[in-house]
C-alpha cells in the first residue's frame, strides 16, 4: 500500500489494538462521525478511489451511520469488542492482500546518475495515410513520449501510464475485465518529471527509440525508458496508433486498438499478410520519429531538444512486433546504428529482408516460451545473414510478456500466468544487457565481451549463440 492508504486504516487498526479505543469511539459520537467521514473523504480527494480498499470504505460508512444514529437519538450504544476486532482483522487482511497483489506505488528507481524528465508530442505524417481508420484517406498520426536526462526534478511527477484512464478503458475492453479492477493502473507513479530541462552535463545525448508490441502502448516499458534516460540517453517511446491499447493525441482525440488489424492466426489464412502490413506501419512510425528528431534538432530554440540530439548515435529497442519493425527500420535507414530485439517478431518479414540481414550490431533477447516457435526459422536466418556483431540470448523461466513492466504492476502476474517465473532477476538481466549493449555499440565504453560477462553473471541468462564479425 502507498503511504496515504494509512489514512483510511487508522480506525480499524486502533479498534484492533485495544478495547479502550472502541469505548472512546462510541462515547464520543460526534468525533466518531467526523473521523469516519473525513478520513475516506481525504483519501478519495487526494488519492482517488481504489477498489482494493472497498471494504475499508464500507467499514467507515458503517461507523459513520452508527454515529449518526447515536447522535440523532442522543444515546450511547456499547458494541462487543471481540466482534468488532474480528471484523476489522478480516477487513484489514483482505485489504492488505489485495493491495499487495495489485499495488499502487512508484516504479523502482533507475540506476543511472541522472534525474529523468518527460514530455509528449503528436507526430503527423507528411505523406502516409492511415490503414486502420474507419474513414478513407486519413493522415497517419501517432504519439511519442520522450524521457531524457535531467539535472533536477520538475514541478510534477509523471504517472507511469500517461492518460491512464483511457488506457484502463482500452485494457478493460481487451481483457473483458471490469474497469474497476484496473483502476489502480493510472495511480502508479513513475520516476519521471514534467517541466524540467535536459541536463547541461553534455552538449548532446545519444538517442534510443522504443517500439512496443501489438496490443502494447508507449508506457508499457516505462521502467526501461527511465533506466536508459538516467544513463544519459534521450529516449523516444512510440505509441503506434491502432496497434496500441489506446493512443491519445494532443487535441484530446482518442484512438483505441483496432483488433481487426491483426486477427487471430486461427481465424485468418492471411494472418502473415496482416502481420506484415502492421510491422511495416510500425517501421514507418520509427523512421518518421527519426525524421522529426532531426527536424527538432535543427530548429534552434524551437524545442528543448534543439541541438541536444546526437543524430550520429541512434539505437532502436523493440518488443515483439516493435522488434520486427526495428529490424526493418535498421535495414532501411542508415541512421540507426544498433538494434535490440526483445522477442522480436520477425516471422512476417519478407525473405528478401531476412536474407539481406543487418549491417549494425543486433542483440536479440528472447523468452523461454518462444523457443521452438514459428518465429525461430526467420530469426536464425536473420542472424546468419547479418554482417555485424549479434547475440542471441534467452532468459530462463520467462514469457513473452516479461519484456514489459507488467510484473511491476502486480506481483500476482506470475501466479496467474500473465508473466513467467523469472521474477526480479529477469528484469535485472534485461537492464544489464541493454545498458551494456548500448555502452558498447553506441558509446564505445566497453568491449563486446562485456555482454557475455552479463550472461555469465546470471544463472537465468543463456547465450544460445554469439556471432562476431
């Protein structure tokens, strides 16, 4: 539970501790009424409704109602201490269990020396048309959220999931879960801050573009974005419209996931064609993000990023479909100097691209659940065809979803099969691998052997293949 949840736990905790508190509570009926109303009101005002605390709200309502009746009748009513204590213990136990499984707090702090700033923009394509809108000839738009190194914190802490209400709504539609069960997501806090400037420590910073997977969203890897920004990179995390759970433009327009963009494999004989079109769309977003960054960098004084971007040091990190798009973008655009694929979905890529391979360093980090799957033939052909350093590393006991921050949002995710059993070690392995890879490929701070050293450091990491040019 977050600290402010302690407000609404005060009464039941006191009632469990000693009978004297119950006696005083029932004697001082006006105080009982005020406290029973005030504490949940303060919590709802400053924290917001949390369904995990519903029983505590009900408990306060019961005491407020009882106090109101006693005030109205002008009488005193003795309540059995054992019954009250038993009821409060049950309420507290259930509440603590729910808040532990679905916590609201702050993401783990990044390990780099910088504070982290954040800001978002909407990018409008100059010539691409939207494939997935209900209307014909609509211009392609998507959102990019920046995470950047800063010297100081800003005026407001950013949520881990920006526009969380809309994302909750989209997730509710996708998962068929009542939205109330997802309402805590918008309250999770990040380590990023609005309204702070780029650090003055360096004149320019390298760029890393993050591309999420199908049914993801731009904040699904907030932990990675913050970590990289804290290490001295300017991170651009893309919200791929219609491939994202929910995309919210600057003008307030909301575009939700278009599930018909990629029907289930079993439901369509053209599944790979759908996938290929979607990967191409994601690739286009990556390249247009680079175009926008170049334009921002050259427009002196027009943006806080003007002149602060090192366009000679660019990498792309992509998960699943975003990983396939990252590979395609790197093949097509020479500005990209390195690629990380997190279970990169390269199955739908055309053979000409697979056989042409990559000319830049490539780190593929895979989940155990994807070993032996339909993605593997193209992946191994891509690695064999590439001409630069490349690594194929698997993290034991992981699922495809372990490359998102889902495990941070609920410790129960592993228990119910939403994530694997790799736990905190899987998160640490990803962090160390990506940091080390970027240090080597983008900043030249270590040798390629440092990546093997990371694998050897963890029991849960397996280097299936290491190719060196």
